[in-house]
C-alpha cells in the first residue's frame, strides 16, 4: 500500500509540472475620435473638436494561455488615463471578462490625448472585444529577441550651470546614456506562419506631438505596425518601456506633414533590425508554464505647488491607490514586468540586471499611473520629471518596485 501511494504521488507531481501548450488570440478595435463630434484635449490650450487625423488609434487585445493561466494585454493608443477613469475601466473590464490577469497599457502617444470619457463610452465595446478574442484561441509558439537600436536620447542634459531640458535632438547631440534595448516577443502559428510580435522600446511616442495644433496619431508605433503587417504578415502590439526621460531624436517635429515623415523614418529604423532578427534561425517554444505575481501599493502624494493642485483636481487623492506591479513569467526564458507610470530609462537596466531570465521586458504605463518615477540619482539632479515640483511619489519608490518585480520573477521561474 505504501508503494502504491508513492507511485501515485510521483504521477501527480509529474502531472502538475507538465508544461501546457501555448495558445493565443488577438483582436483590435478602431477607437479614433471623430472631429466635430468627440473632444480632443491639448497639451496647451482648451479642448477642441477641430483636429487633424494622420492615422487611426486602436485598442488591441492579446490573450495568451498555457491551458492553466490566461493573461490579457489590452493596449490603447492614447496618452493615458486619470486614476478615476482607470479604476472604473479596470473594474468593468475585469467584471465583464474571464481572465486570470488583465493588463491595460497605454502606448502614451502624445497625439492621442483623448478625453477620458471617450474611453469610458467605449468600455462595452472593449469588453466585447476581449470576449471575442477569448473565443478564438489557437495553438502558438513563441520566442524572444533583444536588439540594440540607438534611436532615442536622454532629454535631461547636464551642463556647467545645472540641468537643461533638450526636448528635441535632431542633431543627435551627445546625452547621458539611455537604454537602447528593443525587445520583442514573436508569436507564430505552429506551422511557422507569423501571428503577432510584441515590440517593447524605451522612447516617448512624441514625434507627431504638437502643443498648439490638435493632431490625432499613434505616432511611430503606428507606422512600425503597418510595416510589420504589410511586409512581414504579422500583427504588432507596442508596449512602451521605461521612457520617462527618453525621447526619439526627432521629437516634436513640425509641421504635421514633416512630423509624419519623421515618424515613418523612425519606424523604418526600428523595422530594419527587427526584420533582420526574425530571419535568423531561432528556437520557438510550443509549451511552457505561465505564472504571475501582482504587487499593489498605497503611496502618499508627494507633489507640491501647482503640480499638487493639478493632481488633486484630476482625481489623485491621498493615499494613491493606482500603483501596481505585475511580474509575469511566460517561460523559463521569457518574462515581462509591468509598472504604473513613466519610469526613467535606467530602471529597464536595473530590471534586466536583476532578472534571471534571458529576456525581460520592462513595460510602463500599465494598470494606473504614478506619473514620472525617476531614479534616486536622477532626482538628485532634477529636471522635468525628476524635480520635486514634477513628481508624485518620493524618490526610491521606483527602485523598490523594480526590486519587487525582479524578486517575484526569479521566484516563479523556479516553480516549474
């Protein structure tokens, strides 16, 4: 009888640790506001219904499962969501769908400054989109790539007289180091036919940003997605990384016609190494274990002066309840961690150095927002997004969150 129990125990252990076949689904929804009907907010000036559309905005949902865990990533081509709207959206999406974990990520395009009520009105359609994808799973295989692409710079410049903000850098003036990792998770059908690529890069989508003329655009990620679709026959989901202090070199190009061309040029610079990477032989994983750990934080509002007034007027209360970190294991080699805010570039380096995975994606702008999150070192120097007058939380929070994410990722890597 003892021997029989031992055999049963071994069989059960083998069953629990058995890797599951990866399955995925994808769907998208056009969420472009309509001129004369929907309001568009502006970085400078009053909201307007008179604006130019250079390319559409989309909501994209990717579901991925190992037959045990089912994770969804919803990407919205918008600047961001205020806390009240984000909480309402997350509550309704989680109630209306059946997922183990849902990540709501904004691409942070500065030409997608839509009224939050626009997204609120779309919530029933977003629920329908996720449930549609939930009924269309198909077996897939996945692999990850990491490429160095120098198409961004650190916009906080050190000078003899202190700090200077370099908002655009078309001449490519040397600046403090920025993380230049372009990370990609490529998902294929089992036949080897392309399905979708997740592209993760640390640069603000601000090429088409115009502080005075209202423009709608998903910026350079839109043109990159178009190239991948037309030439490589795959969908693309863009997940902005640790871009809090980094811009593309041609940020804020004007007029709009010139900005569109510069956004296309940047997309081309990113597309070429992606294409080269994808043609190289690579081992794709058909099965594995998906797991995640979620951290939630309640953080006091540290902002002062006009920044504090603005935040309190727009739904930021004390304590802040919008901070969340999700450490997600896709396989023993591939992981991603999501963060609520605009984390400075060096945090991507910190996460990669602490992580035991071959490929770890740092994903910002997800499940809430803490605004800018500078490193301790950056906060000592100051500058936009790092000074006490432009941050919401005290220095050191970012380091704590990155450490929590890395520790959780490394722990769940060892579970299977």
